[in-house]
């Protein structure tokens, strides 16, 4: 096992220089990128209170399920300390504190930090949310941590982030579309810019994995297979509300997302297909026997998952979240 750990560290060091050269193809300059205050009412202006009133009027049209999904998304984004600390524990990332992979991690975290800030302030201003109940859920999610089945392996972790960034892009993009239909153009714009961030980050992690496939294809393929066998769990899979046990709220949150079509079982399959295509899984050569078996499993998986998705019924059970004021 120590051999494989050291091998992965060497691979991470090998592609680190390349990553540093390409890093700002996927990130934007701090002075130029959007900030939450660009979208929210400005407390220094005379129109501040009238702007809040307009925001609240537009937010009244947001459906119950959409508001629940938005709150769940916000809590997920605000659990950023968990994700940053997780990335710092990945083998090959902890080296080069002043640069290298830690530089990427800090810059990625800085961009992601804006998402929770923006959505939290928006939800506070709508007047429709029990902020304390939401804040309790956020604190629980950070305190409870998460177990995504990657350990400290950089291959499995970056495969996970590649998948997860695509999933969050879909979720925020769909919320943006539904918000626009419900008449809240401000929320639509906010979720749209967050979705764009997530897509840039997804391209970065997919790019990093593609470089790993170039130098350690068999082990990367085995890692990909392992993550898909375990299934990609969402960062908020431990989501709960006050008085509930770990994870008890997550199913209700995903049911709401499924009912709205914000994120579905078919989206999960489409992301897998996207990764198979982007990483040229079917045409990668020089695989060992275990790598070939892993590839066989991966390329057949989308069809299997689609058959399962076709049999799934749209959840009809409605749930009253403590986050939303009656």
C-alpha cells in the first residue's frame, strides 16, 4: 500500500508544475470577479429599504420546493470549511505549502466562499426563512463532517470533485431557470453566476484527472471504477435539522430536487457519460488486467443506471422543513 501512496504523490508532483501553469485558465482575478454585494441591495443608498421590499415581493413567488432546494444548496455551500480541510489532507496536496496544490486549494476555496455568502444574505432578506433553523443545520453539517469514500487518495478525490462540481453546476443552473419562471430575476442571475463558477471548477478538476490518466492510466481507471461502485454521494448527505439525527433531512431535500427536476437520477448518469467522454475512457491504452476490468465496468454502467432510473417513481411525499416560515 505504501508503494501506491508514494506513486500517487510522485504523480501529483509531476503534474503540479503543469497545473500551476494552467491554474488561472480556470480561475478569475480577484479584482475582476463578481462579489455578493454586486447583486444585493446597497445599505449605503437611500433606496436600500425600497430595494429590499422589491426583493421580498419577487421572492414571494418562489415555490415551497424551490425555496427548500435553495436553502439546502446554501447550507451545502456554507459547509465550505469541511471541503477545504478535506482537500488539505489529500496525499500530494499537503506538500509545497506556499505554492503548488495548496495554492490551487486556497484560490478555489476563495472563489467558492462567495457562493454561500451571496445565497445566505439573499435568503435572510426574503423574510421567508427561519434563519436560526438554517444556521443550526449549517453548523451541524460542518461539525458532522462527511465521508465520501475517497480517503486521502488524490485520484479518488479529484474524480469526486470532477463529478460533484458538474452536479452543483446542474443544480444551480436549474434553480436559476425555475426562479426566472417564478418571477425572481435577481435570484436567477445569482444562481446563474454561481453555476458558471462551478462549471469552471469542474473543467479544472476534469483537466487534472486527464493528466493523471496520461501518466498512471491503470490506477486512475481503478480509482474511477471504485468511486462509481461506491456511488458519488452528495456533500450534504449528512444534512439534518434541529432535533434530528445525522442525514435525516437529506432525503427530503433530494426528494424536493427530484420533484422539481433540479437534480435527478438521469442527471447522475449524464455526468458519468460526460466524464467517460472527456477522459476518453474507451480509447485509453496500456491498461493492466485490473485496469481493463475497471474500464469494462465503467463503460457499461450508464446503461445499467438508466434502466434503474427509468423504474424510479417521482417522489410525491411532501415534507415541512423547519427552515421555511409558514
